[in-house]
C-alpha cells in the first residue's frame, strides 16, 4: 500500500475522501470480476445470479478488509 496526497475541497473530511477511494476501488474490482465471469459465460438463472452476486460481494469485502479500508 502507498500513501499519496490528494487535494479536496475544504468541506470534504478525511473519512469522506477514504470512502470515495474505497467506492472507486469497489467499482474497479467489481468490473474486473464481472468481466472475468462474462468471459467464462454464465447461465441467465436467477438463483445462480444471486449466488454469484453474494460471492462477488464477499470477495470485495475480503479485499477491503485486507486493504484496511473496513
């Protein structure tokens, strides 16, 4: 992990900036996972979709914890 300087408006708290970064990382990680799954091909089954979504969110949460964001 590295530390970088980011300029934000005065009204933005440190916690809000961290949240924005975490949300951006979440989108990037989710996009990567979705593209990998789509490359493999998935059936359009609601139950399978729900299970896959739960797995993806568990992986995102695990990565956030590992990165110290939550």
